[in-house]
């Protein structure tokens, strides 16, 4: 693992929600962020939550072997990203790890972007691992579809959102989870006005399109399940001069109606 | 004559040394955690426990039981008389002659011990245990000869100083092994620790024909959950480990050992002894854990067991089938110890192997081990028109469906059972979506927190409703509901479905026709048989269907586990063979074409064996197939037909 014992790493955690039962739980991506943090700098990783300290599911993060978990006290309607942003710009860690998107609440996936913007730091999305940290520069593996990885170099400090492709979080143990200290920090609350205007309703189940199974044999089914989907449009522009590449992008944006 | 003054001196010093050893040994046990026992009651009950309860277990092996009665009886009697005759110097033929007789008795016993040790089976430990028959012989012969003058058979001073020296050496050897060794860790330690273990057993309910198989709850507020170090065991558990005679009956019965998984119950108990006394396993003279070399294990009362003494895989190999406990002539509780150590690994270390963590997470989030939607628990019964407790509030019988509701194979068992219940017009209802996993798997994986949470919520739900009895098709739920919910305020009359169906048949509420098909054998589920003593109902029920069972060699209390208990399929510790394959081999040996089972877990495990193999069917399925439907069930059926009239 990367040599990062001396770094200040903060993993942000939210309250997850089980897809089947709807119960509060350890969020999968956030837990991976904690796991990555633990692997980088052990118990020194600072795990941070903005919300209610009495939330039981926070104990399941603590059960991963944390001595302490810090909670910025926030009411239900408050904008967590503001509180987190203020806290982080005050404490200035080296790395901030988040999940890609929360399992409950707005689940917009905006938190890492808003934090990076506020701190003025680079944001690396959907990372699978941090391979090395040397001379203030981190070598990161970014997760791409189909198990592909992209190596990225980024200067500290930075914000990274952790993808499901990262190492699975360790088992949460009940005993240490009970005993960990949940430190409650009263913090300024900013009401989330946009959110307040939202109306929440259970999602309507959309009818699924029936799939015609064309495959007759197991071999065909296997092929259908494993073959790369053939992207219809698109073309690879690699060796053309830059202005031609830019032109191609510009044309595409016009075509898609992004630019008018 | 040298012996005249030497013998009392030797006796006195050996007894004194033995006393010091005893105090030292007791202090080792007292390093354990407090566990309340009935001190005087236990001591008072000890002779009976030894002579009756323990003897029942030993008697399964007639050779050994007779041998032990002669040897131990002869020895105890001899020792008492030796003290009277040779230490206190009471000169009486009424003592000397009985002493001669008892030493002869002991000699006879010892010759049989010697015979057995000439070519010992692999389950027996060698090492110092090979010395024991010689020591027994020396002891009995020496004291026979020494007592001859006192009995007036030989003149005083017979044989001169040569014989006297030889006899003195014999006295030293004999007393050294039999008295000094008893408290200083020789093979005879089993007599000292064993007697006290019987007196202060942690499950005194087991004596006098009783049964105590439910696991003890964990105090979730304790500073360390589960057993980390040997000193975290209760003191009488430590005492129990020390009572082991290394006979290896557990080893011979252990399914995990036979499958080549790294578990040997005998070695595990010996490792616990190493743990409580400190040392290494280099001198262990029995079979090692399969695949793990001897000599590398090191431990002490205050060092973490799973770091150096016992490999966690050893603990996770256990299927909690209780075959070792059932077999142990010393009534040692192997399964309690294993689960205690698992609790530490799961609750403190977060180190449950295989799919353990996932299963526990699912149980926490969805109340079932596979993470299915909790609201889909009744989907299996969509066409069954079952009454749900939340609507009816009251029924004679609460049918505990168990997690079999989510499994398509188990659903066939559930449907069969419902068919029988309906045919017998039983007033029954189910909990529906209010039911949760019983907590069996969580508890046996060491997660007592999740078990307790599930148990408390299940009890709260059940206490809302009124019913007389609970019936379930799952022996694991059966055991947990019946024996382990009591600690949390849930005291119910629980029946296994085979017991209940058998009752229905006996009361004439359902009629079963004959079973058609070939030879049938019956596999006793561990949690029904060994855990709860129900061996007869399934057999009676099968014979009511006209089935003549071809019993497997290992059936009844010696039934071999299917490999599915204790979360073993979840932790999935690799071995050389699969336990289920061995069990099907047992069934094949009877020539059976069908294995009748009373457990969905066993069904799944045994059906997982590659064909060709005997067919596997639950007794509920067999009974439902053999059900003779009476005429008066006809109206009910037509009514149901009317529900489905065509409307357009």
C-alpha cells in the first residue's frame, strides 16, 4: 500500500439505505472510502459525518476498527455539504475520500464536486485505489466501465470519490463499534432551501420491457451475456491535429444540442 | 526391613506433593471467569454423576467400560486401603485381605488396558498414555506383594533387601504415576480434574437423563465479547478441558476431521489445556489437525488463542453437530468452547471467513441470511391461502415457516406440510412478514448481538398473539425457539413437524397410505436428534407409511452430520472431502434408494451431492405423498374451486 502514514486523510460517511429493506446501514461506497483510508494510514484516518450522532448505523463504520468518529451536528433539513466544506477548509486535510453518491437523501452525487469547488482542489471521480503517494503526488487508479482502470497522477491535496470497484470494506465488528467514541461537534447549520422545496414520493416501478430471448443454446446465451455491447455511433479521433479534434467535439456538441 | 519405615514416608510425601499439585492446578482453573455453581450440591451429586451418567456413556464400549470399572474401582479401593494399612499402620486382616482383592481387581483391569494398548486405534493418544497400563500393573502388583506380609501370607522380611528394593522402586513408580501424576499433569490427571468437572459441570442439567444444549448468551456490555484468551473461559470450562482422557471418541465421530478439515476436537481440547497451563503442543501424542503440523502451537492463559495456539480455520470447521459432546465420556462441552472463541473472532475482530460477513450483514439489514426483501417472506404461499397471525390474532398452532420460505426446494417441504395441516383441519396460522430468521446461523457464526436482536424481535411479535404450540419444519429454528429463546423471555412449547405429524397420525386426524418405492433410510438431523433427543417420531411416522428402514451404521445419536450446521457452508473451510459426500456414502452402504430427512438444510446439503445418489425427501413430502384424503375434505375443495369461477 501507499506510504501515507504521515498524511491527514478524511473519509466522509453518510447513512446508507438497504435497497431491499430500506433500513439504515453502512453505505457501500462510503464504507469503501473508509476501507481505503484505513489501508492508507490505519487508525489515523479521520472519519467524518454530518448529521445526527445518535444514528445507530454510524456504529457499523466504527466497527471497522475506528477508535473515534467525528460527527458535525446537523438537523435533518440542513445542507451537509456546506457544513463539511466549512469543516474541511478549516482543517485542510491532504486527501478527502467520499462515496460516489449517497444511498439516501438527495443522492445527487454532488457532494464531492461541491467540496472540491469550495476547497479549490482537484477532484478525482470513481477511484478504485490509491497506488502510491510520493513527493506530494498521488498515483491513483480510476475505475472505468468493464473493469478497465486509468492511472492518474494528482497533486495533494485533492478530493476523490470512491467507486464500487475499490476494495470491499472489511467486516464491521460489533464490540469495537459499540466502544468507539462518536464525537459530537455542534456546527453551524445551513438550511438546504432547494431541498426543502422538493417533494418526496416513493419511486413508481416502471414496467420492464420484456426481453426476447433469441439465444437457443447455452453457448449463445453465454456469448450474449459476455460480449461487449457494440456502441453504435462515435468515432476515434487520435492522430489528427488538435484543431480538427476540437472541431469534431464542437460538432458533436452542436449535434447533440448541448451548444446552440 | 526398609519398607516398614520407607513406605509410610513415601506415601506421606507423595500425598503431600499431590496436594500441592492439586492446589496449583486449581489455581490454574481459577484464572477463568466466575461461573456460579452449586458447590456442595455438586460435590454431593458427583458420585452419582460418575457412577450413573458417565458410566452410561462409557458403557457404549462394553470392553472399555468393564476394563475401567475394574481398574478404577480397584485403584480407588486400593488407595483407600493402602492409606489405612500402610500409612496409618492399622494391622487387621479385615483390611489387608480386601486390599489384596482390590489390587487383584485392579491388576485384571490393567491387563485389559495393556491389551488394548498393544495395538491402539489411531484415535487414542500415545506418549505418556502408553506408559499408563505398565504403571497400573506395577502399582497393583507392588501393593499386592507389599501387602502379603500384612495379610499373614508371607512372613515379615520375606525376600530380603533385594526384593525390598525392587518393591520400593515399584512403590515409587506406582505412587508417582497414580497419585503424584494425578495433580501434576500425568495421564491420571483425568481422575482428579474429571471428578471435579462432574461436580461443577457448567450444564448440570445434563445429568440424571436431562438435556442441555442451548448456547449461553453473551453479555453484550462486557469489555471483551467472546473468548480471546484461555482465561476468558469460565473457570469450570477450563476445569472441563483438563478432564479430557484423550480417548479420541470425539475425533472418531467428528465429521470435519473425517473430511480432512483442520479440526480435531480432541486436539482442540488439548490445545485449551496448553492454553490454561502454558506451553506448546510439541508433546501432543495424538492425531494432529488434518493438514497442520504439530509443534508450532504455543499458548498461555493470557495470550490470544487465535494468535499462535489455534488457527481460526480450526474453529470455523466445526458444524456444531455435537457428535463430539455426545460421545465424550467426560461430558466435555466442545461446541460451547468453539462458539465462545468464534464470538471473539466475529464480535471483536470482525473476522468471519467466507460468506460470513455478508450473511451477517444481510441478517442485520433484512432479517434473512440471503438479503431477500423482508416483505416477500410470504410469496411462497401466495396460492396457499394461509391465515396470518396479524389478522387472526389467535390459533392453536403457530406454524414457524423459517427462511425455507425463500428457497424453492424448501418450499416444497413447506407446501407438503401445509397440505397435511389442512387435511387434518389443524387450526394454524403463520407470522407472515412479521417472522424473522430465528437467529440460529448468526449465533453459531459467533454474532450473538444479531442473534439477540432477532430473538428479541421475534419474541415481541409472538407475544402479541395467542397460540398453544409452535410447529416448524426446520430443526435449527426448532432448537433455537425451544431452547435458546428462554434466556430472552420466550418460553414456548415447540414441536418439530415430524413429531406433530406423528401425533396427527396417531390421533387418526390424517390417514397415511403405504409408501411406494424401494429401500428407505433415515438421516437424523443433528439439531433434532442430538440436540433435542427426537429420534422416535420420524421413525414411527415412516413405519406408519409401511416403510421398513434400512438404518445407516451411524444413525440415532451417532448420526453423521450432513455438513450444513453451524454456518459451515457459509464459512466453507476447505478439506479433502465433503461431509455431505461421506453421508451419502453411508446411505449408499444400506442400499437405500431414498433418504428420508427431517430438515431443509440436510435436504440441501445431501441433494448437493452429485448424482447418481439416493433420492432425498423430507418426511413431510413423503407423508403428503402418502396422504389418503378423506371424503369430508371434498366440500372444502369445491369451495375453493368456486373461488376461481370464470367471469368473462
